[in-house]
């Protein structure tokens, strides 16, 4: 007499339940992995959308002769590249106190971006915003950063 194990197509109730449970477990793991990917896509999607919307308006004057040249995605941040066409990094080194004061002023002012409609989804999804100040050749003077925690849930600066 042959046992059930001699026929590969015949499974005991325990074997069938085990295969179903393994299938359900695999489906659950796949669902969790896809859900995790969705969160990353939320940040990435928000960054891409903001960069596209803002990029259509550039270049645009910023202040005091500075120009916002680009809005680009770097990691989980949207980076505004702000160019000073009139001074080089080498010249600015001689006026460190002026450059330091400008950097402090810009770090304080970046909180205004908490209220920027195009950035709301970026900040809500955990992305950040940076303003990078460069000279005419692209050399960086300094950079200031806005993290989501710096904005309250209402989107107003703290």
C-alpha cells in the first residue's frame, strides 16, 4: 500500500495549510515592502513635482542682485542655486564678517519657505530645502538648510 507521501499531488491537510500559510506570509511581506517603497516615492514625487513647478519660473531675481538659477533635487532635499554674478568666492574670503552675517540672515529667512505652496508636499513627506549661494563660476559661498521639523503642522515658521 502506498502512503500519501508517495504521490506528490496528494497533500495532507497539514501540508496544504503550511503551503497556504507560506503563501500568505510571502504576500504580507511583499505588501509591506511595497508600502515602504510608496513612502520613498512620496518624498521623491513631491521633490520632482516641486522642482518641475519652480524650475519653470527660473531664472528669477532673488534680492540684492542675486539670481535664483535652478531648483534641483539632491537626495531628499530640493536645492535652490542662488548665483551672485558680481563677486567671486576668492573676493568674498576677504570680507568674512559680511559673508557670515549674510549666512546668518539667510538661515533665519529660510523659514519663510514653510509657507511656500510648492514646497508643502516636500516638507510634509520629510524632505528638506536648501539654498546654495554660488558665484558666477558655480563655486559655493555657503548653504542654508530648512528641515521639516523647523515648520509646524500649520506650515507657518516657528
